[in-house]
C-alpha cells in the first residue's frame, strides 16, 4: 500500500501583491530573469512604436514638377511656418494629408508656385532709368507669362509656354509686318484637346495682342503635333463642334424615346437601336409680297377721291367783218319750252339777251350764257381704293431635321422546350414585329414626306461575355491602402503574441506554478514538498507527482493539518527526510 504525506513550507504569507511578485521573481533563474526583462521591454517598445507609427501622418503630394526657384521658395515658407514636409524621390514636395489644401491656399496667397514664368508682376519692380527697349521686352515677357497662366487653367493642359513675335511699328505701310504667336502645350497623360478648345486658345491669344490674326497663331503639343491644323480643317469643311454635338443630342434623344417604349415589352437587353439624323444647318431668309383683287365696291376702302368740274362757252365761228356781222341777232322764231321736268317758264324768256338755254336735238335744254352761246360742262371724278397687299418675311432657322433613319434589332424570344426541357430561341411572330415597327415609328416621329426610313430585324443575339475592365482587387488603390494598414496592425499583433507566448508566459508559469486541486490532496500517497509543493510518494519511495501548489496559504495549512491527522506516520517520514537532507 502506498503511503502519501502532504505538508507545506513554514513561511509567512506575503503581505501584498508586490511582495508576492518579488518573491516569485526571486524564484526565477538568472537566464529567466533576463529573458523576462527583455520580453517586457520588447513589448513596451512594440506598443509605443505601434502607437507612434499609427499616429504618423500620411503624406500627400503638395506640388510636383516645380522649378528650382519655386521649390526653394516653397520649402523656405514651410520651414518658416513649422509645417512638416519631406521630398519624394521624384522631387515632389509632400505634406501631411490633412494640411494639403490649407498649405496650397497659403502658398497661393503669396503667388506660389509661379510655374517658372513671370507675369505682369515683372513690371512692378523695374529699375529707375530703364531704357524703352528693356521696358518693351519686360512687357512682352509679362504678356507671354499671363497668357500661359490663362491657358494652363484649361483642364487638359498641364503646362504652357507662349512666344510672341511683335514687330516694331513702321510709318511705311509696305514695310508693316503683322505679329505672330507660337504656343507650346504640355497635356496631361491620356488627355486631348478638341477643335473647339484649340480654336478657343487661338482666339484668346489673337484677342490679347493688337493686330494679331488667328491665322498667325501656331499651337503644338509636347509630341510636336500641330494642333492648329485641326481647327483650320474644321473651319474649311464647314464643321463645327457645336453642330456635331447637336446632332448627337438629337440622335440620343430619339434613341432614348424608343428605348423607353420597347423596354417594358422586350426587356432592356433584348434589342438595340441606332438612329442617323440628317440635320440642315443652312440658314435662309425670304420676303414675299402678294396682291389680291379687290372685293365688292361697298367693302372697298377709299384711300383718296378727287372731283373736277369745268365749264366752257363755244365761240361762234368768226369771219370777215361785213354787213352780216354787223346786223343784230334775229329773235327766236320758236318759243322756248320748259325742261321735261316741268316748271314755270323762265321770266323774260322772249327778251333778247336773256336767253337761259336752248333745246338740243334730243329735246333737252342746254345751258346758255347771257349771249345765247351754249356752255360745255365737264366733270371728272377719281377715286383711289386701298389695295389688298400681303408682305411675308420668313427666316428659317438652323437645325431642322432633314431626314431620319432608324435601325432596330430585336432578339429572339427564349422559351423552354416542352420535350427536351432546354432553353431554345424562337423568332417573334409577324404581328409582334409589326407592332414593334409601329411603336418605333410613333416614337421617332416618322414622316413619309421627309423621306424617313426604318428597318426592324429579328435575329438571335450572340452570347458574348462582358469583358471585365475593372482593376484587380490587389491593384485597387483603396484596397492597397487598406491592406497596408491591416498588415501593419497584424504585424504588431504577431510580435506581441510571440513575445507573450514564447517568453513571458513560460516565465510566469515558473513564477506562479499552477495550483493543485483538492483531488490531488485526497489522493493516497500525496505528500507536501518543500516550498508548498506536493509530492506523491509510492511504496518504493519515488516521487510520482510534484509541482502542485495550493491557491491560498490558509488552505495549504489546513490541508497539512488534515494530512497529519489522517496519516501521522507519513508526515513523520517526510520530516525525517527533510532533516536528513539538511544534515547532508
């Protein structure tokens, strides 16, 4: 039968946690003490370094491709204002990300960067007594710099240089020369200027220099390509970027209307629409004047009226004076009759020299003068009526649709075959195609008089896979930044875990051994070893279990007492062994 004994070291319990830690640290060997101190120092260094690393600002580019003069001026201002900065390998100036915009505004208020060019500020610091030639040269340099700065404000232009050739004025017309200009543009990668932008730069320069014509402005890019020829070709062909844009807008608008009609019927991926619009950009004016016959006289409007009435006496035929001419007139042999209207006869009708009229051959009394001569009367009446005239002035604007052409392709309908259970393509019926044709006609505003044409075809679409043009996840800048941050924190965590599990935890196990459970003390053959350890002794006297620690000092003492009462012989043997070991 195995004999077991349990006892504890007769030492006083620690007063506080510090004493317990000191006692546990003193139980370590010299190598373990050095390793523990190094591990704790390494963990503290890693934690402090990670905090400083995480608080380190993320630097962004403030300016790049600066001239030496601008770079030196900017760095001097940054150092003067204690703004952290550093230089990259490509010469760019970098500042913390959160201060990029603030620093740019501060530098802009001081006119930096100047871009290696000067403007009209060159005229502000002229020396006293400068010659007229030097003043003219400074003015030309300032004008070139200001034009270059203005051109650089265009989004696609990274840098610009302007050269002006302004001849001297001459009093002789034959010797007068026109100024010319040359522009060098450095465009951003992947950017280009269209004809309208080139024309805008040309007119900007020609309007800034007196007597400079647009045809005398040459523009090239960093590759040496002559951009001003594009503007000239568009002008000669009568093309305009605005007109081309208008045509695209007309076509896209009609395509959008057709798509809105067909999407609910066919689906968004089952048809394709293309429109070709022929736009008339000619401009004409027409004036037409038309006359219409007058209406009834009662409805006519009198513009002017003139009445003329004249009276004249018929003189008797004169002859040679003689006896007959000297005789008095013979009295009338027939009495005068009154006019047909009736009335009293004229008084003194038979009196000579008082004849008022005579009867003509028609029986109508003609007026006579006092001498009995007939009186001729003439009446003229002129009436001018307003003429019904219409003047029409017609001005036809640009952008009228001359002709439209539409092409629509409809995909076959996909159905499940009842026999095979597979998906098959079937063409649409004639009635469905006619319905689609009618919808397209109404949506595009089809006009037979205009000569519009439309073609609707039904064909199966090829199942082409869409090409993935997106960047891989490991190349995405956002993902790269996120991965860098994640790797940084994972590295810190790995270092801390390595130091803890490989250095600190073994040292702590040595300093604070694992406590023994109550079952260990209840097991027969269990004896208390030195320094609070429990040794389990078998019949042969070998130690079969050690390193069992009691949680609390009082529990250790109580367990020792219980063991002594239960098996005093075993306790006595252990004490004898201690005494024998100390004696030896």
